[in-house]
């Protein structure tokens, strides 16, 4: 009996022990599972740096932002590329040439022909036609369409300067006007009142003061000893665009709108050559050896007021301010006190004044291995603040509508005062043969001023040379 009780008690204890085990009390923990292995992280994509080479030119020193802005554009583009998740970064190597247009263009052409052209090249818009025909540059319409906010902001008139055969081959980098400057100090010596001096630009604008009126005033200043003989009226000393507003002023046209051919108007040519003959040989207010003078001498003479009248470019204002008036405490104030500017006067009474713009443009070369990145650099450089910085520092005018409201541009007295001239501007033609015509046309001016040819001889010889060199590529208008 006692034994049976002990077995029953032992059995009960075993059952209770099993129940406690089942309920987890004192239960043996399950084996810990090994942590799952995380997938190996992919290594960060290696950054690829692409170098974009750009060639630019002044040749005036204050225009260095043509190169500097491209470098700033690379910094801005790199931030966008990073935000886009791209592993590409760009570096811009931009050169800035201050030698001469002739030397610069020779260097560019040699690079094109030798297969060593940069990615971006800056030049005058008149180079578009020959360089496009030669296959040196690429059309940009497809790229332009990708950035409407930027390119819809460019003044519409400037697109005409970069369009050739229905395509846009470049992006305007800047524009300018080419005024007739005059020495306020010398006019005061001549007896002009402050009111008369300040009224001169408006009189020119209204056609009341002509180029021949200018020659008369210059001769009077020489006769009275206010300026030296041959210092009454000066112009640029080398071939260049500045000589074509006279041709337009004489009623000439340079390109046929229907065929695109060059046009040479005999009557306009005679008018131009007669003016330069009269300035040098009759009125004797322009030196007969002015052509060939060093630019340094030109700028020192004009900025100091030794020459009474001078037709140049808006950028000359910045050159004089920054480089040629070192003894003035406030060169900008000196210029406003002593130098005035206006449109190029009409040739004769009843005519219209004008000026000429020669937009410089960025082009993407056909040899670029990264044309998309080159174009994006140009796009970043085409920003209101960067263009305003260039315009104000170098004496150029706005190319973007929004640029007019940029604080730096809006506060610049000269830029605001010269802006109206764009309403009277003209352009050179985009034609691959213009360079040849330009050489011959300028040769006529040089020969007339030196007294080698009369105006009639100049017309005859220039027309003959053009027909030999260009044949039926030029329409001769009687």
C-alpha cells in the first residue's frame, strides 16, 4: 500500500515536470539563427573628368570674361551633373587671345585644317558661313531646342546674325554699337556751350548734324588751333567692320535677300570713297597715313582728347577707362566730363544715322569629341549675371532680355546710355566670300586716303578686282 502510494506520487511529479517543460519554464532555448548576409554594396562609380578646350579673343583686354565666364559655367554645370547622378564632371581650359584678329583667325584655321581644333571657338558672326561650309562647326538647332528658358531670352534680332542656310550655327556671346565719339573738351575750346555739346547726340539722331557737318567742325577746330592738323577726325587704323556703316549710310546693301549673294553698289561705293577722300585730301582733318597707326597711339590720342572726332566701338570706353587714363583719379568721371558719344551721323541732310553691331559668338567645332557637354558649357555661360558682368566690364551691350534687369547692368550708366543705339544698328552679311570682298573694299579706302586713287578710280579698281576674284558670286548694282 505504501509502495503503491510512493509510485503514484513519483508519477505525478513526473507529469508536473513535463507540464512545466511544455510551458517554457526552464526550457532549453532554441538555437540562434545565423544573421543573414547583407548583399555587398556596389562601389561608387568612378568620376570621369572631361576637358573642354575653348579659344576666345578680345583682343581688347577688358573682354577677358569671354574666357572666364566659360570657366564659371563649368562650375555651375558640374553641380547640375552631380544632381543628375552623372559620374561625368567637366573642366574648361579657356584661352584668351589679345594679339590681333588676323593672328587669332590664322591660328584657328590652322587648327581646323590640322585636326587640332578646340571644342569651343569664339569669333565674329561673319565667320559662320565659311566655317559652316567647310565643315568646321556644327549646327546647333537641336541643342538650342533643349533649353528654351535660356534661348528664348536672347534678343530676337541677334539670331539673324548667327543663322546661315536656315540653321543656327552659334550662340551670341555679346553685341555692341559703334558710336561716333567726340571730345567735349575741344568743343568747349571751340566755343560750344554745355547745352550745345549735350544736344549733339540728339541732333545726330534727328539727322540735323551730318558727317559733312562733322568735317566742317573738325576743319574749324584745326584752323583755330584747337586740334593739330590731321587730328580733326580719326577712325580705326586697320581693316574692320567700322567702315561699313558708311556704306550703309550711303544707301548701299551688301547681300541679296533672295539669293544670299553679295551685293556691291557702285553709287554707295563712290559715296564712301568720296567721304574718305574729302576727309584726307580736301578738308585735311584726317591724317593721310592714319591707316597702319598702332592701336596704342589711337587710344592714347582719342582718350586724351587730342582728336576731336573718332568712330569706334562701345568697348573702347572700357579700354580707355581701364588702361589709358592711369593718371586720372576717377577715369570714369573723366570720360563723362570730356568724351561724348552718338550714332554715326547721316552722310548728308535728309539721311538717317546708324551704327553697326558685330556680335561675337560661341561655336561648337565639328572636331569636338563632346559636343553635348561643350554646348551645355555655352548654355551655362549664357546667363544674365555672367553676360552682364562681361558687358559692364568690357563696354558691351546686353544680349538677353533679362540681362537688362540684372543689378550690375541696370546700374551701369554707360550701358544704359548706349542701349538706344541698337535700334539703329546694322550687321555684316553671313556669306563665305565676304572676307574676300572685305579685303578689296578696305583696299579702296586705304588707297583713297593716301591719295593713290581718286574716288572714281577706287570704284573702278575695286569693282574690277571683285569681278576677277568673285565673278558672279557678287551682284554689281549700278
